[in-house]
């Protein structure tokens, strides 16, 4: 009788373990299912999808070339005489007689490229730094905690400066250009990702499955890469979505300050916004259009990030 009871208890434990494993595999599936019913996530996804479509198919959507000055004789910037929206120019003309709608459409590609590359650089470098630091703290003992302390002091120095000021400083050192903007904005994002991943890995390091893996003699590298890291990626992936919005805004700010693409003929929303400041009294729409595009696009990424965070956090689930 006692042996039968032990077998039943063992079967119950195995069933519970399998159920927990199945639930763990379905966390992301459940999160995306909740997002599909979330109006905030749907709105953000629609905005981001529209932005991506415009950026990818810009050459097919734009009715004119972004550098064509077909209506230069109709614009007189010195006298604040500009052409507003009309049938052939949906958003009017800029100060050189170029179609503003075409420049907005083509400029979306540059803005998307800068934002995605910058956020990707920050994510990669921050994840590497935070992953090494978190694994060293959670599994490395006294020596690992020393490594963690050194790496985190580097992150603290980066956090001592506001992200935009750090990006401006790096861009000023490297010189003008889109590549400079990507590196500067990406570097400013590194400490955020590093701190998030380190904290998540340290929290996972005290979980029962990590203790069990160590008791079974699994190597520390395998525990960190196979067990701790995959279970710590939730917060950093949410931050990646939110950082896309921040990267787009910061890149536009650097372009506004004159640290972006040195070629003024290449449209980019931040550069267009900077050029429009000289003509605010005569043509405020030249600044309104790129500013609204930046705000709406950043809002789309922010809504998606917040919805993803809400879907993954059990305390915020509805």
C-alpha cells in the first residue's frame, strides 16, 4: 500500500512538472494572444505597420523625387511666400520648391533605419554587458561579483550623463553623419539594457531550477546560457520595443542639432524639422509635418511596448 501511494505521489509530481513546462513554453504565445485583444497594442501595431510600409515602399508611394525642384519659381523664401497643400502637392512645397509629401515619404526610410540600427546596437552591446555581469554575479562567487562590480561601474559612469547629452557628446567627437548618429544613440541605450538584463538574471539565479541544475553538476556556462538567459529576456525585449521610440526621437534631435546627414538633399525627418525653423513665420507647416510624423511613430512603438509589458507581467494582466 505504501509503495502504491509513493507511485501515485510520484506520478502527480511528474504531471505537475509537465504542466508547468507546457505553460512555460506557452508564455509568449499567451502574451501575443492577449496583445491581439488589447486596443492599445492594435493601435500601436497599426501605426508601426503603416510606418514600415511607407519606409519600405517609399519609392513607389512618392509621386516625385525628393530632390526635384520642379516648382522653384513659385516659392520665395526671402519674402516668406510659400505654396501650401494643393492637388499636385498634397503637403505643399518646401523652401526650394520640392514636394513636401515626397520628402516626408522618402524621409521615413532614413528615420526607420537610424532608429532600428541604433536600438539594435544598444540592445546587442547592453545585452552582452548585462549578460556577462548578471551571470558573473549569479554564478561566479566572489570572483564573479568582482567582475560584476567593475562592469557596473562602467555602466554607472554612462548613466551619470543624460542619454541625449551622452549621444550629443559622442556625435560631436565622431563627426557629422548618419553612422555617427546610429552609434551615438545606440551607445546611449546600452546602460538601460545592461541594467535590466543584469537584474533579471540575478533574480533568476536564485530560482529552484537553477539550484537544481547546479546540484546536478551542470556547468555554469550552460546554466547561464540555456537556463537563466532565456528566462530573463522578457524585460529586455519589452525595453527594446520602447527604445525604438526613444531612438527615433534622439536621432531626430541630433539631426535637428546639425549632427545628422551632412547632405541636406537627403530627406530625414529630424533634418527637415531643423531646416523648417527658419521659415516658421511664413510656412509653419514645414515644421508641423515632420514633428507630427516623429511623434506619431514614437507613440506607435511606445503603445506596443507598453502592451507587451502588460501582457508579460502577471500583476498587470486583465
